[in-house]
């Protein structure tokens, strides 16, 4: 219970630093790092680096990245609009870019992101930043990178 109270206090403090309206949630942006592990959907709108550990299930879509390096097995394709799609990656994925969007969906999601931007996590899992940690549920949680 105390953990939930601290999470709420932390989120209220972060929200007081600047909020941009979204359709059904608040979008908060920040700078730092975010580590997450779980199942469902993770979407990062950011500038910086993302290191993903792929466990062989799920899909990763990447738009606007300068560097995408895959170490391991999986299927890589590129859409006509330049979006890179990685399916069933078992291994590591390193992504770097400015103003990029990285979306992970499906099986086990395991990543650390460093830089500036915002993240949306929906499903079941846990996350940690420099100053707080918490869980993500099907309702989803939006949070900054590292505030």
C-alpha cells in the first residue's frame, strides 16, 4: 500500500512539471532512463537509445531510427513508409535515433531506454526510472523517461 502511495505522489509531482493533453490519458515527457519488463504493449516516442532483449515472441516496429542493430535470430522487414518491423526476435536489439517511435507488442517485453521523451506501457509488468518504480496494467501508464 505504501508503495502505491509513493507512486501516486511521484506521478503527481511529475505531472506538475508539464502536461500535454491526449485522447484518454496524460502525456508526460522527460529525460533520463526507463527500464521495463512485462507483457502487452510498450510505445516509446523519444530521442536516444533503446536496448531490447528479445525472447522470441512479439513484434517490434521502429520509425525514424538512425541505427538499428539486431544480434540474434528473427525476421526483419521494411514497409514502404520506412517503418522497420522485427518479428520473433530472440537476442538483442539496439536502436538509436532522434524523434523516433519504437513500439513493442506481444510476448515478453524487456527493454531499457535512455534519452528524452515519453513512454506508454499497457498490459502487465513493472518499470523503473531513476526516481521511481511501479507496475503497468491493461489500463496503461504514461510516463517520462527518467524524471
